[in-house]
């Protein structure tokens, strides 16, 4: 259902499908059509031009009717091509699944054999097989199928290895299934789409290959002809009577092209990564489509977000990841942004410098003021010159975020030279200094290491060094310690704290951990469903949270030293941001929900001297306002 | 690095061994005996028997294999009965011609394919992407032998820009310009399919890489977009493109068989097809083993290139 | 209380750089010989950082990895590690990643039926009834049964994973980081559900996590793993409050806690030892402030300190602070 509609949506694939249906239908009804016998020669009528009497497409060098031969040849070529593809796919997949699933020595021996076969340029093997079996269409089919088995086997093995290490295979084992059952009911259903994709993208190839062998005179033998041998026989008359070549050649082209279009469509429809549009290339900067007034700079903050809105447009859905965020940070200040996954905290951080992947990300409103200047919608070159120079990022996973093929020295040098015309030697010395400043031991040796040669903690230090490379004013740290162990996290956090105090850095620190916020941040903003629900000085928020979400979230985090206990869980799930409720997004999970909560937007209002909260019934009463 | 190359060369020995066994076994499956094929239908039983003994065909198969292998290692590939010439001499001469054709086509398709893939990915869904995607589709759908024939028809017969066939002019100097004019059409025809495949895979490798976190890091550093594409993304994408180039080299070598037929190029592919049709087993055996061995060596070079590119591969 | 699970000298050695023939290039000892026992109805927490061998340990207990040495006894009966299905009826596993532990191409009903059919050979009607009971126990709606895994959030998928483990009717559950892929608000829901089930069904848990606070909140006893060995084991309220092993102390002080000033508990920038080249003696000595010559000779053995706490250290920290 979903598959067919996806396929139909792809217009090229649909075109391919229609052509293929026509060709297959034609091939099926060929015996019923009133055609001349394809093999009866009539040398008197040889080389008739197309559209001549009694021969719509003309005749060949022996006076045989080309139309008839074309249709019969198509029938033969299709049958042979599909048969070869099915044979190669079935045997190849079986070998691949067995090798991939059992692994170890079985895998090793099978794959050595496959490698051996792949060590031949494939046609040599096909030629050798045909030489041994003798020319003939059946033998050509066997040869083409045989040389393609290794390709299928290798491809399917790769997929199977991935699946065999998935946890659901372990779960099936613990459910009492044996290997045969696991292969049939757990592995195979997950591999079949890949087999179908591989087959649909190679059927065309198989048709070309069998036609090729026939073209060489090693496939179908006269008088029987497939498309390849028609072309082969016509070759000697290429210059005098080109139509005898063009007719079968064009037919092969049409068939293979239609199959390839269809195959691409099948692949796109079956490959889940393509389904979500994930294979789009992110543009250099996030797309901006702001409607409504653009906020102006209103205070003297170093970096200020005003009503920032970022959405993801996936097909016909709109995910409002960031729904109007106001934040600001002053020189030397550390602002924590805390929230659960899907709260929009990372998207907010990435939106600042236009680093949200786009498509599908779009900034639809608001402004980011850096020293009073709006960065959203600033020309790319302006944005680029600020990135990493004045405003730098530290990301979460230090292995994925460093380039695997360049030394960390090269990557640090590049960070500097992207902004400052520094000589390579000076830049290298600077890189070593940077590594020292993040307390990497043996910095002058480590500068030539590759990221994979370092531990997670050391890599994150490199990430920090890279952010510091141009002495920026603001560092945006997106969960920089989440992927690290606690003892390493403690080292990194204390490093960041020292650096910001020594250098007067402003930091926006994205995290989900209250403990980290408490230790590092001066102020904290709590996000829920794309909006800030509460903001204020860290000690105020942690001691007297005003928003029910904040207080309940803190209550359900176990904290070391409190012993064994029941946790106060929040019932329900966060709302999905493509379907946000009217009013407060937390209302459905809130114990204090009341009438006004779902009636219209609730503003982020001042609460006491330093706090702001988006709630009509805050947890703490407003402190007495002195007159 | 030298140690790695040595290691790869040593690991090629069992592969070459395996190749020779596969070829030998396939050839041994041939029904009927070669002696009859050589002597023709007028052979007397005594003649056949004598020839069989001369050729060593009365010995057990394993022994025959080792004799054949031993001879081959000493450079004796046997004698082709259809050409009445040493197999090795013939193969070497023909393989040179094939190398010129396939090598040119391989260089063409590598450069054009990767460039087209990168441009296509960098301009995803733009005009260039759509045009390249369509051209690629056409390229991988057209049979190379048909393409070659059409090229002859248009560029050689109609426009007379290039000669119709052959490697050298029948009369006249065998110089570089003559070679180039003969080479252009077949090399292009041969390169088209592989260019399509390489462009396709380069495009998807680039798209895959461009979504990686380290690309975002490069952008966050303020690196120029040109450098993001050509320095950061392409380098990482090459890790998956280079093995494809290795495989495509095999396809180019394979496609050369058709192109040699169409353009009457005096290469090893045409030699093999003729030898198969004439049942000249020793020539087929020798040709296949020789070309496969060269291809194995080429793939070692590909692996070495890969290890120089990717420091994560242990050398 | 009686012993539910007893391990004697359980260890795991991995071969690195396997060749087609001949011995492997190197051996890595992921789990040092370890002896432990868990009482019926007890929750034993196991904490450690990445690479400490806690997942290897857990997978051996359910037979997904054959142990290199040692024995596993359940309810006093030894289990040979040949057949995971034999383990399955007695001990089950809840995986870290709830989504990837469910086959994407099967409905939840098909997934739930697996253990009932293959381990217990139940007929169709009995299976339907049993699934209904289990779903009621883990607070899942029955309409979920005909959906596919990708339609669920992490928290729901983890409930399904727990439901599947319960379907096997095993009394012992290995919980391998069951909440670390979940958000804190959902994490608390799942932890409370686990506590409920344990009480209602009389289960025994081995709770593996890197999160000290979570382990402390759910466990009766806690074992601390470092580099493949248990370095400290004792009552949950003792281990982190009064650590005896310097590593336990480092862990406890590294955990970010509201209201504690930010200090790096380690002065030096240190890293884990290299498993291919393990140190002699105590694996922690390079990071330890109290390391002496003795520590480099022989790995310390677990010895009982006061109050039921066992520590593998030559210089255990004096208790009360």
C-alpha cells in the first residue's frame, strides 16, 4: 500500500513502470500476434527499409521480418535477463545470509571464495564458463548468473552482518528460537527489501550482459535470435543498412532504461532513509523564510535571540521545533539551556549560526542579534566570517564531529586559517598552544594524531581547543559531555569552567542534566516543546522552580546520596511538535491544570525580580513587591 | 607503507593460486578432447592418442594442473594451435592494445564520474543535478556495443571525424596523433557506462558524507563552502569511491571485449572470443589467467591508495 | 533469602585479530574471574564506565556469550552455556536500546508470542490470554499489539521489551542500561514500573547502569566494576555514601550534584588502561593517589571490610567521613 503509493509518486519510476508493462505485455502476446515467422529467410526481400510493404520495420540481411524478430527477440531477452537475475539473487542471497549470520570461520571461508571470483574481471569468468559449456543461450544465462552471484553475496552479507548484531536477534535467541528459525523469521524479512532493491537495480544489467554475450556470438545461436544476437548479426551491415542495427539496439535501450527507472523508484520507495528525505544535502546555511515583523535589537546583550522560530518541513508536515525563543547572554556569562529530547534546545543552539540542516529546517521567524546586528538572513559570507571566529561551537559526539581523515593539527590549523592569514608554521605552533591550553599531555606529539587514535575525553578537548582557536566571544556548547563517562565529564566541565573564567567567555550550554547546570551555569532556561517555560538565575530556579514542569522534572531525577526510593514520575509523554495543543503544552501532564491553561498562548512573564515563567499558576507565590 | 605493500602482495599469492585453479577446473569441464579439436575430424585414433600423450592429457588432473602451473611460472603458457604461436607472446601483444584502450577509458571515467558526482551532489535538485542524473541514466542503460556502433555511424561514417575501426592506420605513420584519432571513439564508448556508475555512486557517497556531523563542524568553524565540498566532503567520500573505482576497472576491462569487437581493436578481448569460437583452449586459459592476474595487481594498487587516504586502515 | 543466581569465577577473554587458521594475535580479558551471588528478590546494581566489561558480563549471564571460565548456577542448579533457550526460561534480558531490540518487521503481538511459543509451547488461545495478562501488568493497551515497533516512543518500546522478558516467565531479569536511552521524565516511569513488577511478581534484578544515582535509587546492593573486575561491592546506601575503594570515591565525586561546587576530583588528566596491554597489579594504580609499590605486584583481591562491604584494594579508605 505505502510502497505502491510511494512508487506512484515518483513520476519517472511510474513512466518506467508503464513502459515495462507495455513491453512485457507485448512479449507475452507475441505468439498470438499475426506476425511473419521470425526465422524464415527470404533473401530476395533482404534489407527492406522500415515502413515498406509487409514489413513494418523492414527486413534483415536474410530477408527476415524485423518486427517479428524484434518481438520474439525481446521475449527471449526479457526471459533470460529475469531468469539470470532471479538465479543470481537467490543463490547470492543465500550465500550472503549464511556467511553474514554465522560469521567466524564459515564467513571467512565463503568470503575468500567470493573474493576469488571477484578477482576476475567479470567477463573473463563468463567467457571461461561459456568456453567450457559451449556457446548457447542457456549457457550464457548460466554464465551471467554465475558471475553476478559474488556481487549479491557480498552485498547481502554486509546487510546480514548488520542485522545479526542487532539486539532483536539476541532477544529472539532468548525467546527460544534456533538459528534456522531466526534466519527465516528475523533476518530474512529484514533482508528481503535489500534483495529486491539489488535485483531491481541489476535486472537491466543482466539483460545487457546476456545481450552482450549473444552479440559476441556466444549466446543464442542462429536461427533463434535475442536482441543481442540481432545486433551482432546486423553489425556487418551497419554502414549500408543501419536500421537493422538501430531497431534491436533501441529496443534494448528502451527496456533497460525503463527497468532502471523502475529500479530506482523501487529503491527509493523501499529505502527508509530516502523516505524521510534524509538523504538531502544540508545547505551551507539554514534556509530563512521569515514572515511577520523582525524584532529589533533592544538591549546591550552580546548575543540575543528574539522570538526565534525554527521549523522542520517534512513532506506535508510541519514540526515546530523552536516556537519563539527569547534568550540572551552577556560577556563572561554562562547560560544553561535545559530540556528533554525534542524540547528544541539543540535546534535553538544550531539556529544561531544557521547550522540547522536545511532541508528540512527553516527559520521562520525572529532574530538573533550579535552586538545589535541580526544574523538571521545575513548574507552567507557574513555568517561564515563570524562562525568559529566570534561565535564557536562545541558539539556532542567528539568522534563524529571531527574529520576522520585529517590530523587534529590540520583541523586546528584550518580553523585558524579560515579566518586569519597566518602562515602554516605559525598556525601549527598556535595549534600546539591550543592543545596545551586544554591540558592535552604531549601536545607537540598529539598534534599529529588522528581523531580515532584518541580517547573520547581527549577528542572532546580537541573539540574545545578548536572552538577556542580564534578567541571567540561566545561559545555554544551542545551537550558536550553527554557522550562521556562521569569521571571524564568532571574533567571536561572543570576545564570549561576555568577557561571561561580566565578568558571572559560567554557560554550557552545545552544539556539535559540538572547537576551539570547547577555546577557550571549562572543562569538557566528550561525548554519544553519548543518554548522556554522558565528562566532565571540558576540558584533561584533550582531552589524554587516556578513552573510545574521544572519542579516535577527535578523531582523525577534521582540524585546521588538520597538512597533507595520511589521516584515522582511525570505521567504521559511530551507532545509531538507537529501537533502542539492550544495553550500550555504541558497542560496534559500537569497536576495543577486549570481552565485557563488551554485557552490561548501563555506569555513568558516576569516572576519576581529575576525570574520569568510561562505559567498562569506558578509553583511559588510571587515574593512581596516592596512599594 | 612498504611493509603494507609487501603484505598485500603476499596475500595476493593465494588469490592468484585460486584463480589458476578456477580457470583450470572450468577448462577441464570442456566435453570432448582438445586433440580431436586440434586435429579436426580426419584424425585417426592413433594420432589422437599420440597428441594426447604429447599434450600430457593422459595424466591425472591434479598432476596436469601442477605441470601447467609450473610451466606458466616459467613463462611457458603453451602454444596456440589456431595461431601457431606462443600463447604468451600473443597475449602480451594483445594485452598492450587492450591496456591502451581500457586505461584511457578508465582515466576518463574516473575523472568525469567523480566530478559529475560531486557537482551533482553539491547542487542537489538543481539543474546541473537533474541534467547529470539523466545523462547518467542514459549512460548506464545503453549497451556499450550499440553505443559504439552508433558512434561509428555518426562520427566516422557521417561526419568523418574519426576512422571507422582499428588501432592504426593501414597506411601511414603509427604515431601518437594516429593513435589518438583511432582511440577517441572506442575509449569514449567504453567510458560512458563506467562514468555513469561512478557518477551515481560518487553522488550518493557525497550526499551521505555531507550529512555527517564533521561537515557541520567544518561549517561551524567558518570554513568556506568550496573547501567544505572539495576538501572535507570529497576526501571522506573518496573512502567509499576508491573501492568502486577498483570494481569499475574490472567492468571497463570487461566492456573492452565488446568495444574491441565493434571497433576491430586488436585487443585481448577479441582474441579470447575468437579463441573460444575456435576452441583454442590453451589460448583461452592463458589469456584469462594473465588478465586476471593483472587485475589482481591493479586491485592491490587500489588498496594501497585507499590505505594512504584513510589512516584508520592499519598498515 | 535464598540464592537466585550464583557465579563462580566467571570470566571472558576475547581473541583479537582472529585469523582463518592458527591462534589469535592477542587476547583481551574483558571480564576477570568474578564470583558473585544474588539473593531471591534482591536488586543487585552494577555500575561502571564504558569499557569496564559490564555488558560483556551481562551477556554471559543469559548465555548470549559463552563464558571463558567459570560456572553459572540458578536456584542451585548449574546451567551449561550451550543453549540460550535453556537460559531463557530462567533468566531474561532487557536491552538498552528499546527500539533496536524489537524486530521492525514484526507486530508487537508476533514479538510477544515468541517466548510463549518457543519456550513454553503454548497454544494459540492460551497465548492470547497470557499476553493480555502481561500487558495489563506493564500498563500497555492491548490495541498496541497489532502495531509495529516504529510506531512507539522509547518509553513505550521499553515497556514492550519488559513485557517480552516477562512472557518468558523467568524469575531473574538482567536489566542492561534499561533507562539510559530514555528521557528523565520517562526514565522515572520505567523505573517505577520495574519496582512495581518486582514486588508483584517476586522478581530478582541485576541492574546495570553507568548512572550512579539511578543505581543507588533502585538497588539493594551495588557492585562497582573497573577494567573487568569488581572493585567494591556492598549495600547500596553504604557504597557511595562511604566509599572504601578510591575508584568508587572518584566516581561518587565526579557525578554532578546540585549544590556541590565544580571541582575536578582528579588532578591529573588520566585515561583508562589499554586492554591490549594491561598493567600489572591493580588496574587503577595509575590514577590512584594512594598507590604504593605493593599495588603494582599482584591484583588485590576482594576482601571484606566492616559492615558487609567488600573491596579489592590494598589501601581501603577508612570508613566514616
